């Protein structure tokens, strides 16, 4: 018996927030990305498992685009 999966692809756009107090202490900029953790927890509570997460940064606007791929067993 093989498992059958269903997949969900989610795109999330978020503005980049720089935590200024951390910038001087770190060799690279430290970023906070709003709403991503809430999204992951929401789908996790519905039985979705995150299998891939890609980040695309628009350097002109300082926006992030997140492509998230989730899967769960088909009901």
C-alpha cells in the first residue's frame, strides 16, 4: 500500500524589517520577517508538513517573496 499525498503551494509577500539594535552586533544584517511563523503554524495545525521553502528577495523594494510547499496524506 502506497501513501497518497496532496500538496499546497503558498506564496507570501512580506516587507523586510531590519532590527537596528542587532545590526551593529552582527557581521550581516539581521532581519525580522513578519507573518511567516504564523503561516507555518496555521498549516501545521491543519496537518500540513512543510517540505520546501524558498526565499526570493527584491533588492529594489526590500520585499521578500516566500514560496512554501506543504504536503499531507490524502484523506
